């Protein structure tokens, strides 16, 4: 059986609202609803979300389609970037490049990539300890820590070239039996399901 890591799609960017409280934009909501119409979405038996608004909103759309409740779990949040607050998109992209290129160091007070990776891997493994491996599960979260988890699953060094395409709303699939990836980042509404 399989598991998915799904990232929230496009959000409403508001410099006056803390980033963890940003919600989905109309485009993001539409993309999540379209993906939730897929047969694979209705087959999900467990949906686990970070506690950030955009992830919860995404998870709730999939949970409605699957007829399950979402679980909100600690440790799945995006890398802590509160030290700098909001960064305009071009500045943020430069900061993200630095974050991935220097995993043992902090960008201006951000959580280090190495620490964020340890946190997301620990949350992921803890959740799967009591998960029935015969049932598909989705982890709904964020691109940065999703990439850090993906690097771990692939036994690769932390690197930005493993990151999702711009815009969010992507997923990758892995086997619950051996944690091997069966697909790379794919737009959520384009994924055809477990093969």
C-alpha cells in the first residue's frame, strides 16, 4: 500500500498575517477540490496535517472526499522562519536557496534545514508506527519540510533541486512497505493514483 505527501497549493499572501495563519487562495482551493474529485482521494483512510491554516484547509478538502476526519500532529509544520517575518517573494526565494545550500547553518535565525529534517522525519515515523500498512495515508503539509523528508526517503543530501515546482499543490507517493518513492513531485490534480 502507499502513502502520499501532499503540499498545500497557492495561498493568500498577506504581510500583516503571520505566515502559519495564511489560508488558501481561490486558485489553491479550486486545485485542492479538483484533486479531491480523483478516485485516489476517496480511497484515503487517514489524513494527517500540520497545524498551519493552509495545510488544515487542504487536508479538510481531502478528508471530506474520503469521508474521514483529519488528524493534526505536532512536528509537521514548515521550517520556522519567524526570525525574519514576511519576506517578499524574490527575497524569500534567495533565502530558501541559502537554507537548502547550508543545512547545518541558520539563515538569519531560521530553523536550520538539518533540524527541520530531523523533526519532520521523526513526526513521519512516529505517525507510521501505529498505522495499518494496508490502508493509504496522506500527510498534508508544506513544500520545504516535504522536500527535506523526500531527501531522507531517497537517501540524498539536502538540496533545493529536490524541491517541488513553484506554486505548491504537489505530491509524491511512497510505498508503506519500504518507504521507497514511486513518483516524484506531481501536481495533485494530475496524479493518476497508485500503480
